[in-house]
């Protein structure tokens, strides 16, 4: 359990580190052209959204520790018993997707809805792949619900933050 947690943290750290280095490169390159600030911020938002989705893929689509014994569970009942720790983890996993999604979809009619739908789509794809791939992961409709809630909360936080910073300028 501890080894799996350390491996996961290491993988997430690599993804975040690469995104930070890429962000620094984008910012450094942008110092030459200050009129392109909007495009630069858009590129950074896309970069961090992709990094967030890579973290989601790493945490949901890699085989579980101990190997796969050929069976995986599936729960398609949204009203089954809810494990609070699992629910919280699923919500928190998708908050960055919603947050950076708003920045990516900022020109959409409703960036919060667009970012939330991005989170819902990613959750549906992850759960569908968990059913189809021999990785020993169990699929759960509650994961989709809590992932979508996380994307919505992240999107809401980004929208509030963007509105607040726009008023200050």
C-alpha cells in the first residue's frame, strides 16, 4: 500500500514537474511579446488541463498493485452505499480539470458548463476503459457522479476567481 502510494506520488510529481517546466518556458518566451498575453495564458491553461487529465489517467487507468486476477467489480447503482473517503477522493481528483477547463473554455457561452462537461466526458471515458481494459479496476457509476461534482466545483472556483481578478484590474 505504501509502495503504491509512493509510486503514484512520484508519477504525479513527474507530470506536475513537466507542466511547471513547460509553463516556465511559455512565460519566458512570452516576455518578448507582451501583446500576446491572452494567447500565452490560453496555452498555459491548455497545458495544465492536459496535465490534470494525465494525472486522472495515471490514477484511474493503470493496473492495480498485485496484478489482475481476471475479475473486476462494477456498480451501476447510483444509490448504492457511498464510501465517504472514495467520494471525497473522486471529487478532489477532478477539481483541477474543472478549474483549468474554465480557463481553456473561457470564450464559450458558459465556461463553467463547458468545463463541467469536459470533466463528465473524461470520467465517462475513464470508467468505460476500466470496464474494457484488463487492469483490475472496478467501475462505478458513483465515480462519474463525484468526478463531475469535482469538475463543477473546480469550474465554479475558477469562474469566481476570474471574476474577482477581472474586477481588480
